[in-house]
């Protein structure tokens, strides 16, 4: 349905010639700004052992979730610009386009190293025990219960949040977005019935779909 995700590797500006000549001499950290198991985390964990093998230095993945990716981005910007702390980010996580008070300018303070992956489509999920069997059912519920209709998202201004806004625009609905700290918590909120629905990247939902949840 939606394909807005791309995983990108960023480094703090700017690498020095000396750092590049000696690189790598120690552990490299891939900083993921969302919890483990999400669509930003998975490419990082696939990439880390391959980087380690090719570069001959330890490569670890560290998760620093919060503020829809800003927490992780801020940490990398404050890190030494020596290439040993890299931000694994989705395009939607480069937040200067969505927030007015981001403590860094992604276009100035970060430099893209390369694209890791293109993301799979988003799917709209509901609890299997809910009465919703179609998108039309969900929209009809919002029309009848506008103050109770909500969507879990993986954070403000993330790709799933943009999808909720687009659904509201197309359907004339006012689904309330409830941001969580990542895909895992948002998906769990649907499973336990705290929210009606969520947009989730397919790999994160596949196990639950296959399990009938």
C-alpha cells in the first residue's frame, strides 16, 4: 500500500583525512533510533556482521529509541565525526521536515554514507477478534464513534503516521494517532486491544498474521 521507507546509513560531519586513513582501529557502532525488531533495526542487524567481516573490526548495533528518531540522531550528531558511530535511519526519521525544534540540521550535521535497503509495503492490521473485516468496516466505525477511533503508530512523523494522515485525507475520517516508541509496541497495542488498528511494515506483522492474531 505504501512504500515510503528506505534505510540509510548516516555519519556525523565530517570525517578527517587522518581518520579515513587509519579506519577502522576499533569498534564501529550502528546506532538505531528505534527499539529492536523494527524495520530500521532489522537491516542494521543484517549489515553489522557483513561489515565486521569485510572491515576486520567489531561492529555492534545499539538502540536509542525516543522522539521519533530524534534521540538517536542527536546522539550521533554529538558523537565524534570519526566514522565510528553511524546512524541507521529511515528517510521519514530525518525530522527537520516535520519538527520546528530539532536540535540538529540533518542536511548539515549528518552526511549520507549509503542506502542499505528499500522497505516492504505497509499493511493495515487489526486484532483478529475485532469486528473489522475490511477497511470499509473500520471507516464506518470511525464515522459512528469519532472520539474512540484510533491508530497506533511507531512514532510521530514516521511512515506509519504519514499513512494515517493520508487515510484520514482520503476517507474524510479523523482517526486519532497514538504514537508508540517503535513498531513492536505499536503492534502489541493492536494485539491486546488498546487500539483499533495500525499501519505496520509487512515483515513485522507477518508472524502475527500467520499466527491468526
